[in-house]
C-alpha cells in the first residue's frame, strides 16, 4: 500500500533534490523515499538541538567536504 503526501519545497531545495536524485540515477520520488526511509530508520531527530526546526541538519553521508 502507498500513501500520497503533498510536499511543498522551496525552489532551491527542489533544485538540489532533483540534482541529487539525478546523480543517484533515481527519480525524485524514489530518491525522496530513500532519504525519508534512512532518516526514519536512524531514529535520530533531523533538527539541530536548540536550532530552528525549519532548518534540518544534513543527513549523514551528505557532507560535501573532501575526505583525506
């Protein structure tokens, strides 16, 4: 069974999500499902403690900094 969710994304977030989905060779819907599933299974809250709840913390593994 699937559920439908209406999700409103700011233009910049939508563009970043589309780019990430394309880079992962997935549809935007498939990519969003994977991101939500990973976040939900981690059991961690995605927001910074004491921070603005409208600004989620980056997901693990999404740090663009180069590795040594």
